């Protein structure tokens, strides 16, 4: 009953009845956004226990939530209600101090009734910003009041964390783990990198590659280390921009075990895909839930790594421990 107890603790601590939360959806057109909502009540779903594989108990908790901005009727009078798993919920972030944002900074923009992750591409006049959304390839303008610092919720912590009283950028995002201070765009020919793609079926994954050439427009020609061309005669080469390139995450040593709801990267189809530990199995195996495609797959411990985010030229995670390369 370990997993069930763990989920029960999370439910009582963060998702009690009436708690304001943010909700992620797996439906087309809504993926990648977080929507304001309220927890209505938990729903306990009974499952058959598999003694050979499952160390996580025999029930799975789901939660009935009510959206604040999404409606179930065309008149917009009846709030939409849905049943969600715990990995699709997070607490409502505390309010932030108003501040200025910088080019290349990862932010959330309030758009179409939800908060969507994007990157500041240009600082405009009158407190406005141009924000690029990787998932849709759209670039839109927003007021400063419509943007907030992008944060991830993992292991009961926000990363970058909030700090009371901080007014400048460093205080707002600290304490954060600073793992690598190289600028994201400064990769030379021969550099080992990881590359992301916006092509359908590849969203949310990072693939190992090498920089082959630098272009005058700031883009890179990269060669993948594991992806082949259509003829399978050589490794695939592509041109990509700096928003889709990052250094390989640093080696921070092996983890003895991962916990339920811990954010990880899983090695799948030659790339590293961000997911959440949904179940701890026997024999150092895990089930990982991928929010982007609403899929749950099983992995061995060696094919999972701690998830780190490359933000403003630094590797960060929800910890105050500092790692060096």
C-alpha cells in the first residue's frame, strides 16, 4: 500500500476539497497549458494488485475538479468539471511581484483562459513583450501583467523557488541550483549538445547531437548521434535555432531510487522524454507518465535520469544543492 499512502498524503497536503489548483489537460488544443480550478472531491479507483510487479498498492486516486475559466456550455454559465489524476494537478502558485523580463527568459503567458509556456523573444515599448510558443510556433504580444516567471512543480516544491521580499530577478528565482553557466547560444563546432524538435511526435524530447556548422543567422547545423536519415545511410543532420539547443545535462551521480510524482527524463525512442514517476515497481523499475501524449510506460532504473531545466543559461532543479560539471 506504499503508493496509495503516498498519494493519500499528497491529496491531504496539497489537494484537499476546496483547494485552488492549476490543472493540465491532455485534450488536443489544451496540451501544454495550465488552467485555474478548484478541487471538488477525491475519487478512489480500485485496481487489481499485481504482486510480481507492483509495489504501489491496489488503488489509484483521481480528483474531481471544477475549472474557473473553462465552461461546459456555450452560454458560459456552467463551469467544466473533469476527473483528473494527481500528476495533472499542482497547487496554485502564490502571487508574484511585478518585474521586468529579459529576452530568452522562459515565462508563462495568460492566453485563451490558461497559462502557456513560452520564451520572451523581444522586449517592446510600454511594458509589452513578444513571446514565442514552441508547441504551436506562434509568436504573440502580451502586457507585462499577462506574464509570469515559468516554474515547475516537482516533489512538493516550485522551481525556481519563490522568495519573499525579492524584487530583482535573482531574488525571485533563488535559491536555484546553478549547474552550468555557459551561455545557451555559445556552442562551437564539435560541441556535444541536446536538441529538441517541434515536429509532431517528437515534442517534449531531447536528442543527443553534435554541432557541425555555425550559420551567420545564429542557427546551427547539428548531427544527431542516434537518429538516422530516411535511407539509413548516415546520421541525420538538421538546421536548428538556439531555442532548440542546450548543453547535455551534467552528470550529478546515480540516484538510488526515484519517488512517485518525481519529475524525470526517460530514455525512449533514442531521446530523453520528460515525464513523472507514476508508480514504483519491484526490481528497480518504474512506470512513467508522459503528460504530452497521455501515455504511461515502464522503464528500468538505468534508463531514467533526474529532470533538469535549462533556464537563462543555467541548469536548475528544486534544490539548494549545487553541482559542478
